[in-house]
């Protein structure tokens, strides 16, 4: 998307309240006056076969809730309207804390803070999405109706080799649950193509599964070896040209899905948090993470306005302020 920018990776756990990770969605410029990232944990316990993070970053380490709440209260004083909760594996937040306090408990406390208009979640492991979790989540009026679910493959055999903790059927139930409780929800995901042993048949299963789920956007990555990981030593490494062709097919599907979803918004009114001005347009995001822009003479940075969408241009919604 236009305006793409990534800030630096995490540093050490000692810097946990100061560091900002790149945007998991790979979409936006983080504008300090409108949005800021709140890192709530570091590390991961999952040991997916392609990933070196548990070895490099260690096990899950959660920030104390008091520190997070205090940081968000300070953010409010700066006039920032949207926070994005980030971390290596935010679904694991609280697992290492002595008290019984996890991600949904934190979200309920954050939702009570005056001055924050939007709470956005970073990448979520699908295993956290239960009916109870989503019921509680749907009652929080500040939580955005956009969820980035880490899928990686739409084939059960590939998921097993990746050491992912769910099946495609379980993942499908997750998407159905979110769509049941959240109106106009947008779902995005990450996909790895060319994972060791991925046959044409397995890739076709992934493609058909992704067609069925119909994500708003898919971030497609070609598998690359990471030294010291289980996957780097697996047989049947996939040729790079084959991975490239599979990547192109999924990117085309993603672009088709986005166009289809965007066209449905022509004539609709959406709430936009404006972040920056480019050329003659003010650009921002809807609650469900669609890019929207409008022409206006007034300064709209860090301002929320209702916009009626009149047309679609590439990946962006274009409209007029109501």
C-alpha cells in the first residue's frame, strides 16, 4: 500500500517499553500523532520448524499490566487516538505472569481508558480465538474490527511439518466466529509458499482453502532457510522458481479479494482516522484497516471523520467528508 514504512526490529527485553516493531500488516506509516505501537510482550514458546525466534529471542516474557496501562495513559496525554498492541506472540500474553491475567483481560482494562478511540491488535495466533474470547472481545467498543491471523498454509500436511498448532478446519471455525460477532470485519493473514516438501497438490489445497476463506489481504512470503531451524534440514526443498510462481498466484488472489471487498464500500459511510497528507489528499484508515482518502482544505492529521465513499482507486477508498 502507499505510504509503506517499517521501523526497526526489537532490541532486548530491557528495552521492552521503548522499542517499536515493524507493522505486521506491512501497510502503513506509523504516524506518532495518530497511532502508536504498544509492545506488550517478547519471545515465543511455539517452536515452529521454520522459525528461529524462540532461540534468538527466548521464551515468552510479558510486561506487567500496570506498566502497559501507564504507558497508554501517557499516550492519551499526547493526543494519540489509536494504539496497536504488538509483540512477538501477543496471544501468549500473560502466560508467564503469576496472576491469572491474559490478553482479553488486558484489552478489557485498556478499553476503559478515556481518550483512546481505537485499539488495534497485531498478529494473532488463531488458537486464541475461542467463542468465549470473541464474545468478550466483541463487547469492547474500542477494539477495531480487523484481525491479522497467522495462517502460514492452507494444507494440513504442510501445517503439520511447520509444527503449527491447528488444522485448516479449526482455522476456518476461527474465521466464522469472528465474522459472526464483528460486523464488516476484515481478516488478513500471512502465507508461506515453497515450504520444504510442499508438492503441487499441497499448494493447490492451500489455494482452494484461501479462496474459500476470502481474506481481505494476504501477505505472501517465499520460504527461506533459517540456520539452526528444523525446516532448514528437511528433505525436498522447493525450487525457488516454483516458489516464485506460487507466490505470484497467491498475490493475484489477494489483489482480486481486496478489489472485491473495496468495491462493496462504494456508497457506504466509513469512519476514518486521518494520518498524513499526500499531494492533495488526506489519507487514513478505517476501523477495519482499509485505506481511505479525501480532499480537504482543513488540517485533518489525527482527526476522525465520517467519509462517504464514491470510488475506488487501486487499493484505496476515495470519498467526501460528510
